[in-house]
């Protein structure tokens, strides 16, 4: 039966057939693409929402990081200022060794210095001298000599140091002029 149709008619029938196939196939293809696009929309919106959250979190983390860096810098500056203030405190005009030499220069024979303690403070420094003496007259004259020294504000010899007659321990408290 196909042989009964003329060639021109066959070509026309083929073209009509292809036109029908294409006219059916294109709407099906369009419908399929629309379904695929619609199925990807929720994923797209969820992804965009997650992306926006991540962007916000990274911006807040950067801001927090900057604040933390600023706080760290401020702490470093404060610590440095504290250390500088310690270094810039006024130092005594005389050292502990100078005071020790002054004390040793007026030391009397018959007495021994066993302990020397120097405590520096900006308001008032103090020295404590401990030792033993052969008799109380030696320690009393030593104390009087220290009182005449202009570097010392006060010299205290406790009475308990003068109780025994010989070979007794003594302790003298000296307040230094600053």
C-alpha cells in the first residue's frame, strides 16, 4: 500500500509525521523541564538560606575577632604601661650597699653583725640589723653613732636587747630618709 502513494505524497506524509512527533515531543519536553525546575526550587531556596546564614555568621565572627583583637591590644598596652610604671618608680638615692657600708664604718669592736635586711619602699625604707655584742655599752655606743648619721631618720634599739650583761643578741631597726 505504501507503494501506491506517490513520492510527493510520501514526502508530505513524512513531513506531517515528523511535525506531529515534534508537536507531541516539544510539549512533553517542556513539561519535563518545568517539573525538574520546580523540583529544584526548594533545594535552591534552602541553599540560599543556608548561604545567607553562613555569610551573617562569618561577618559576626569577623566583628568578634576584631573586638577580641582590640581587647587583646588594649590588654597588652595596659600591661606594658604597668611594667613601665614599675620601671619609672623613683629609685633611692643610695643603694643597700651604701647603707651597709655606713653601718659597717661605725661598727664597734666586740660586736658582730649576723643579719642585715633592707626593705625599700617609696615612702619609707627600713633596715634591720641583728647580731651579738660582748656587752651592752658597745651596742649602746653603736646605736648612738647610727643616730648621728644623717642618712637615717630614726634608729630603734629595743630595751630587750639590753637585758643581759654580756654576749647578748641584739636587733636594731633603722628608718632611712628618702
